[in-house]
């Protein structure tokens, strides 16, 4: 019986690693002929992921058919880490070019190990990340197919492909058009509404990064298919357009792919104990992801907004650390307005790190003020918790636009808050925050009702006969049909 091994090359940050691992688990659980190796990369300036944490996500049931291959540190040919701040796509592009020899050696060693074992699988292809399209060249060298696992929305994929077509195919200067008319809107086939340039990812409007990031989407057209972490019932018009585009690789909507593994920590126990004492759907949860943080002035506006709203709250407040990950404050009082913790002791909690899945799953949580990272979005939809959008960087602006304007699945605190990795100059005022939170927490609004409906559809799509279940089956058939 023919066996195949896929090699995943995820972008080495928490959100991408976790969703890639969940994707790998789905694949091997669906077909016993498949096995998977995941290349673990190390980017200078990023804290490597804890091995025990990754192993806990994997679980013993998959340990035999999913393994990790650690690549050695890259040599010191990269531009300085400070480039991550100003031109992070340039930095990442240089990184993936530099690790090509390491990936080549890892694949050669893997193939050699297959030849030394009876009944071993064949190398079935590479599954690359949206940022690691340089690895398509390596797949071509080994004569195997390459596929993309796209960890964001179909809307973001469609937008970026469209902007690449405008830039290369029509020779339009997107940056100049934005600078001439910042309020310009673009008609993007696959979207219901015109897309404001203000919600474009900031890298698209950066003279250094723009050609690099758009080039990655041009490269994706060379692959044999794109797995997208979404589902037909969520992004139907966009998926329909991508599916019918004959110039684009086949699209496989296989989501929602999220990790539901609960952590086991004393801090989590304390949070859950507090949530247990709150009424159903009465708590608003504020969290901006593992990277997200806001400056001191903005922290104070959030605090005032919460007080003005009078809504019960659980607020994850973190500061920017030495790496791109955020870290907890040693003393929360240093960031908050004087007396805030005492005045709100009866209605709220301010914490550092939060077990987001555990919080969103709790019955007392009735709303989520979110940075609109795609993993967080899917988690919120899974648990039927409506969101208020507050995007900070990367593709989060377009995610927020899709949620609020296209799908009517969220309320808006802000859509065009452009922070990138620097301290932002736009400050969202307390009154805006209060209004957004009160609208979010209305008990019987249309958004809340629609989110509950999408939540049920998202769970059903993964069951046998569901659209994502069927899409994953089609992908597996393609993998085996294309084994060299």
C-alpha cells in the first residue's frame, strides 16, 4: 500500500505553529497512509517555542506519525534584528533564503532514512506557510509538489492576490494611489463591498516590503493547492470566486482549525474560579494576542472606557517584551490609572497572560474585544462569542473589515487602527471604547444571533459530510495522486 509523508514548513511563531500542528493532526487522523514531519525553524530575535508545550499539543496518540525535525541556527548573514521593526517582510524573506541549504539537507536526510527502512513512505510534498514561499524552489529541486497551508482568511488571500494582479498585471502603483487618496476604495471581485485602502495590511503600503509580500502571492500560484483555515459557510462569496479562478491553484477550505487543548496552570484555575462567579454572558473579555500591546496613553483610555461602560470585564494587559512576544507587567499598577484596580475590584479583573480558549469557552463571557488575529477570530466564532474589532497590525485590519462589513459578525471599535510593530500614533478614546463595548454586550442584537448560527455551522462543517470534511478528503486524494 502506497504511503506518503508530507513535510510542513510553518512560520516559527505560536499562531502558525499551533494551527499547522492541528492541521497535521487532522490529516493523519483522516488517512492512516499519511505521516508528517514538521520542520522547526529558529528566527533570530524570536524566542523558540517550548518543546514540552509543542509535545503537549501533539499528544501521544499522534506521536508515531507526526515528528519534529529541528533545524540548526542559521548563520549570521541576516540583516540586523532591527529590520524586523521597520521592514519585517524583508527580514523574513532574507531568513527563508538563508535557510534553504538547511532545509535541503533535512529533506535529503529524510529521504535517505526512508531508503534504509522497509515499508517506508515516499516524500509526498512540502506544505509551506504563506511566508515561506521560497521553499517552493526546494520542492521543485526534489521533484515533489508544494502546497500552501494558509493560516488566515480567504478574504485576506483574495485581497492580496488581487493587489498582486493590479501591481504586476496592470502595473499600478498601489502605494502612490494610497498616498494621493488615502480614502480610496478598491473594488475587489469576491468581496461584496468596496475595500478601503485604509484597511490594507501595512506591508502593502511599505516601499520596501510591498514588492516582497506581493511576490509571495505570485509564487503561491506555482503550487498544487492551497489549504485555507476557513469554511465555505463563513466566507462563501470569496471562496466561490477563488474556486472559479482558473489561474489560481485549487482551494481547499478545511477550517475552522483551532487548538482546543486546555492548559493546566494555577493562574488558569484562578481565572476560571472568578468567571464561575459571574452571570451568563455578562463579562467582556479584552485580549490583543501574544504579540499585541498598546502604549501607556492607550492603556489609560481603555481603563476609563471600561469604567464608563460599567460592564464586567476580564482584561489581558501586557507590555512589549524584548522579542516580538508580549510579556506580563511585574506590577499592573504601574500601567493603570491610580486607584483603577480598587474602583473596579467588584466588577473586573486585570491579568497578564490568559488561557484564551478556556476564557472564550466559559458561559459567563458574552463578548470579546479582539485584535482580530485569525486564530482568535475562529476561536471566538467556535464558542459563539461576538467580537468588537480593534486590529493592531498585519492582516488584522482586513479581518476586521470582513467581520464587520462583509459578514456582519462583529461590531466596530476601530477598523483602521494601524500600529504595526511600532508604537501607534492613533489613540482610541474612552468614549469610543465605552460605546463599542456597550453595543457588543447588548443581549439580543443581530450580531450575537448571527455569531451563534455561524458557530453551529462551523462545527458541523468538520463532521462527516460537512464541507470542510469533504474538502480535506479531496486534498488527501490529490496528495496521493501526485506522489512522484
